[in-house]
């Protein structure tokens, strides 16, 4: 697009005052909201994993539950409660409430698996609970905190619906308005280029910030559970803080979604909801199968044939998935119009966008599953007379099936909640749960939008629970700063 437009025109489009305003909004949102999500995520994880907080088992799950509510649905709930919400601080509120679980879940998982010996040794040397946390525990959570913070930042750069609903302009909302109102491909693509550059800078910064510290331990480590810290006079404030957070992030949106749904069922035709649900389920199922099929060769090569080429191929999938849906959508619009005009606004292009966006969700699980299916098992089967294809199917595929199913479930749910790429690429007349919700809420038909929002939340709850449980199981044995990485 830059080559066709010319450098002079491209620079004029990028250096406009409007771009500076969008850059300021986006950077301010990220700089303010990301540290707050880290603070809340780490604080919540520490309370449920390390203190005598009453009902900590229940709170541990409730603190993760807001992840099941798409941010644009959460914004809809808050706008229903406070219609005047708008601007930067409203954007920070929405971002923190609905993205802090991206920090909380990995940090809670890491805390649940930390070797307590180091903390106990520090306490025995006279350090108080707060100094033990800051000097011993917190450094061991660095990777979990950093990874969660980058995920939050990437989501903030990609989010459209949540911020459009509260009338807060970011790069993503501006690109969508530009695309929908004028179909100005050049201006939209220039904005998308700046947005993509911000995402790449985030990824590079995350890799640099990891450092060279060692976080894994050799051996099984201590099996004893850490002693929980008594909160004493801080118990009631801590209970209130956790309850307030869960109420704001989970209770309030669900209250309004359910309330609007009860009103909307009288006016929403069941066929509308069933049609959107069927379309979402169809796209979700097709994408899940194709994404797992595409991810399997990459994961297989990464585990069984590791070399710079396979590592580069694997890394490329993470770069593409880190791009906001609107950037992928505009890129595929340009490619399909110029090279494959018959595919423009077809289901094929939409599914391709989904695969590009969600490929790592399947690849990560498949890689872990393949690592638990060592080649020696296949070799033993072949030594007993089984043909290579039979040995591969009965051993490797069978052992990786649970990981493939989990990855497919994550992709399936991501597709059912995806909004921006679907708005840009969906064939004319296509109705998904996300697009129907957005169409009705944009018309201030909150009662009509609510059933679609509730359906998305109900579909997301099982996968959120699966992700929470899986993160705690997979965190084990690799978080103490001893041994090798």
C-alpha cells in the first residue's frame, strides 16, 4: 500500500494531527491500564494463594471468571449502568476490569507452584512478610507478570467494541470508522501500519525485558505447601476489595445482561438468536478443525525436528496472531480484492483470518502434547512389527489427542467472540453472535442485544474454567531461580 500511495502521501497520512491524537490516546491507555492490571492481578493472586483470606478457593475461580465476558460485552454492561461513561478514564476502567485476568491467571498458577523453601528461609533470617514478598517472591513471578502484561497491551491495541461503546478513540476504533464510513483503504491502511508497528515494538520489548535470569529448578523441589500469611486487621478490607472487584468485573455486567435479556426475549425472535448461534458454531467448528490441522505440522517440527528454520516458522505464527484483528482483516481485504477478487467477502477469507489470528492457541497445546509422546514409543511399536503410519496413529496421535481437543476448544470459543475481523470480512448477510450483538447495541437496542451477549458468555464459561485449571497444572516445577532454564 505504501509503494502504491507513494512515500510523500504516506508520510502526510501518518503525520496528520489526528494520528498524533490517536497515538496519544492509545499510549496513555496502555501506560495507565497495563500497570493497574498487573497490580490487581498480582495482588489478587497473592491474596488467594498466600494468605488466610476466607473462601480463597471460591475467590480464586471468581477472580478468573471475568475472562469469560468479552470486553465489549462488559463495556455494554457498564454503559447500561452509567450511560455517561466516555473518555480515557472510562477506557482505563473497562480495560482493567476485563483484562486483569490475563495477569491474574498466570501469576496465580506460578504462585501455586513456587518452592516455599526460599520464602521460609528468608522469613527465618528475619524478613517480614512484605519484604519476603518483594525480595523473594516477586522476582520469581517476573515471567508470568511480563507475559500477562504483554497480553493485556496487545489486547488493548486490538480492542474495538469496548472502546467504541464508550466513545473513546484509539487506533483500532479510528481505523474501523475510516473503513466503514468512507472505505478509504489508503488512510485506513496507513493507520493499520502504525498499529502493527506498535504491536511489533511490544513484542520486541517483551523479549528484551525477559533478561537472562534462570527460573527453573533441578529436581522435584519441595512438596510442602507454603504457610499462609494471616491478614489479621487487614482481613475485612481484603475481603471487601476482592468482593468489589468481582462485583464490578463479573456481577454488574451479568446483572444488566440478564436483566436486558429478560426484557429482550419478548422482542427478539428465537430464529434470530438460533440463526446467529448456528453461524457462530459453524464458523467456530470449521476454524477449530482447520487451525489444529495447520498447527500440528508446525508443532511436530518444533518438537521433533528443532532447528532455526522450524523455530522461525513457529515464531512467525505468534507475530501474525499478535496483530490486531482489524490489521489482519484489512490486509486480507487488500489481498483478496487485488489477487483473488472472487474470494472477497467469502467464508474462505474469513476462516483464513481466524486461522491466522488463533493458530498459536492450538499450537501451544499441541507442542506440549507432542513433548509427552517421545519418539521412542513409536520406535518400540515399529520394532514390534507395526507400520510407521500405524505406529504414528496409535501412539503419537492418540497421546496428543487431549491437547488437540483443548486447543480446538480454545480456538472455537475465540471465534465465537471475535468481532473486528468478522465485521470487515464476513460475507454480506452473515450473522454471528458477536456481529448481531454489535448491530443491535449500536442502535441502542440494548434489550435486543442482550440475548446474544448472554449466549457468548455462556459459551465462554467452560473454556475459561478449562484454561484456569490447565494453567495451574502446567505451571509446575519451573519457577524457582535455581538450576537451569
